[in-house]
C-alpha cells in the first residue's frame, strides 16, 4: 500500500520526548475528556498501535475483548513491542513505551513510515489513566510480561515462557478515580472498529463482549477496503450505477486511496481520513479531491458536448449531489490544524490527491461513458435546482433588523438583542405555542410555533426545501443562513431548543427538525447550540403538593416516597398543550429547574450518523423497520 517501513524496528527506534507526570492531573489535555468519549479513546489508542503494525505490513488480525469486569484486552499478531534496552533511557523499550509520554516508534525513530493514533500519546496515557495495565509480548520465541498500576511499574520486565507466535497483548482497567463512568458501550466500539477495518484493507478486527451470558462476537474484515465502505454507506440508498469508482496511487510520500459512488439522494456524504484518523473538517486532501472532481467532470462534459462551451460550468456541489465517497491518505508526517487533528494542513497532500484522482477518474469516465452521462445529467438537474434555490434563498435572507418585519411562523421574539443571553423554543403546534408565549421570559426567550410536521429534507432538493414555510421561518429566525451562506457569527440565539410532545408524533417532528439542522446547519449542532426540551410525562398531586415525573422510574420513586393510595392524583400528559403556562414554565422552560438535552455530533462516527439519518428518513421502508426492531428495546416513554 505504499507504506513500507524504512529502517529497523528495535529497542533504539523507541524515542523519548518527555515525561508522564501531568497526565493524571490533567487527563482532558490528552484524551479530550473524562466522559464516555474519553473512556473509549483509551481503546482506540491501544488499537491504533496494532493498526500501525498492520499498515506497516506486519499484522493482519486484532482482537478487542470487553472482559467481564469491564477491562479491555487488545491482542495483535504483529512483531511485538521491542523488549531490548533503550540506550537513552536505560530501560526495556516496552517500559519506555508505557511509562514515558511521547515515546514510541512514531517519532522519527524509523519504526513506522506512517502511523495513526489520536494525539500521538498512546500507550503511556492509557497506562497513566488505568487502575492497572498488563502487557504481554510474544517475540523471538519468548514471552515477556510487565504490570503497572496507575502508571507505576509493579515489577521489572520478566520472561515468563516460550511462544510460537509474535504479537502484543495489552489488558487494562480504566481508573474509576479519573473517569465519570467506566462501562464500555459495545455499539460505540463496534462502529469505530468497523471503520478501522474498512480503512485498512485486509485487516481482520474481532470484537468480543464477554459481559453477556453468551459472549457476543463480531468480525470485521474487508478485502475491498474503502470500496466496501462506500457500499456500506449506500446500502440503504439506490446507487445511480453499479460500479464503485476507485482511485489509488502514490505521489512522493503521499499514498492516496479514493472510492466513490453516486446514489439517487440529494445529500453528499464524503468522509476524509489521514493515516486512519478521521478529519471531520477536511483539509488539503479533501480540497484536492474536490478540485479534481469538479475539473474532471466539467472537462468531460464539455468535451462530449453535454454542456456547451459557453454554458455555465457545473459547480462542485452539483457534481457531488448524492455522492458517497471516502478519501483516505497515508502520509509520513501529517500536519494537523489544532490539537484535535480535525483538519489536515500538508500542502503536498492537495497536489497528490488532485493528481491521482484527476488522472484515474478521467480514464474511468472515458471507459464508462454511460455512467459519466448519468452523473452529468444528475448534476445538470442539481444545477437547475440550485438556480431555483438561489432565488428562494434570497427570500429567506434576514433584513438588517427584525423590527417592522413580518415573519412567517408567528415568531414571538425576545427583547434582549445580545445572542449570548437569548434562546429560541421551536414549539410543536399553536396550542403549545400559546402556552409557551405566556410562560416565557420575554427578555431572553423567543417562541416559534410550527404547524405540523416540517418537510423531510432527506427526500427533497434545496429548491423545494427553501419554499417550505416552516423551514423558511426557522432560517429567518436563526439569522445564520444555510449551506454555503451559513455564518454562525450571525446566530441570534445561543440556544435553539426543540420542544415537542413526548409521544411518537413529537419524536417524529423532533427527528425531522434534527435532520434539517444536521444536513444544512451542522455547525449549530457541533458548536453546542441545539437542545431537546424534556417536558414531564406525569404530574402527581397529593394534599395540594405537586411533583413532576419525567419517566416511569421517576414516577415510581415519587410514589414510593409519598405512598401509593387513593390520595394520589396522577395526570399523564399527552402533549404540551395540556399544560397551562405556569406548569410549562416550572417544568420545561425555567432555566433553574428545566432539563435540556444537548444534541451532539460524535465527529469520529459521522459516517455512521449519516447512515442512521438515511435509514430513518430515507425512502426505503425495510431498513427502517429493521432499525426500529433492533433498537426498540432502548425506547422509553413513547405512546405506541
């Protein structure tokens, strides 16, 4: 794959950059957070080390096991971490790897030509944040072991036997003193490990969950690599053509791999990776891909008279409508913008991707004229819709001030003009909207009632979306514009709160709104501005005292405390409209008492989010039914 190793991989290829002292004091600096997300990052760091062995051509199988006590075991069949003495540290190389921050075969020591890892801190950080960690190495016919507790060495590296295999086994238990919760989520690991397997062609990754009576085992192994990834992304859509376009090549020290296929939907799903690290904000590699795509298709369309010489070129957006694509590069020294590695900055990556894709895509289109014509025709339809959408967009652009402007959707705005102090409630129906307008704090809370269900944007082009009255109302009220016009600096409210009934219809309306925001204003979600209100399900009265319960468990707790007898009056709210203004304020709108759920995007799983939205909101019924049946056990408090 163009990722061969230069130099040897021995004890002296493990280089030391700095110490480990600060990790336990400031874990967030090294793994992002001590929440469930940081907990799972520990697994990725150890697995990434094994994947580096696979990228170098020395490992083809990794097994990740969630053990009964919630410890994690990662086993690979790579070369095994070196056990010889590192001359600079005077310690066994494996001990350096697990006890010294920024020590490993990735830091210019010639151990790896390319490597992943989240922050390049790897094993030592996992060790520091674990109650205990044990590493067993199979190398040169011998087995070695060392154990650590909260980063401290419990005994020197010792030889424990002989072996007929090679590789590394790491077992660790996350520290309860560090993490807010220490129970691993099987689904989160499944998604991430599947992605790693897609990106590393031929690598088999096995996930085992031993916490169940009968262990759950999933195997991920894709000989087709990212071509199979695109198949996976399109599996609930109708591809425009059967073949998956695939480009692969090496330019200098950049190995390029791209797979893509159009489907009949309207949303683009392009995901980019560097050394198997997701880059949700793109970067130079993604720019190179998009440049090549736009130029190559326009050159082909003009050469074959699909568009005339003097006609407007197809835009990149037109060509990428309904495109599912994976852009994956391997590069020896990636330079990322920001510590979170979300955007690639290497200038040579742009030219490498652009060159490989332009050359091989040109050849593909010439060899497959019927597919080329299908894509160009779809892009031309998108171009016409874009022109119509431009006209519709002009109607939604906000005037310089709201005063004197008649806005659709009956917006009751707030009087405070500082967005940091303001929030807007998107409310289902006029009845609840009326209660909310009465209940609200008029200085800081705006109310926008919506009539019924908004348009399902998953099934519509932009021109149709922008003439929908309810969507126009939201765009105008938020002030940011959408799509390429989006400017988060113009956001008029710090919080956008979706407030719907706690029933099936309410959940559907909330999902429709989230689909719109995710497809056209994703930055609002990424920056933490979107929330779901949590109205109570029950009101309990006893002797003129009132309690509110937000789910059945809370209701049972209240009844257990006050007694279960005929003196209790229990009201089950069927909708927000059943609450008077005081109740709505007390339970759902008062910042001192309310419960809000912030909507987050896990940027490491965006391709999975895309699949879920398409499954739930797309045209195909069977995948939606399967999804609902598979996840029904997790649903609570819906009136079915």
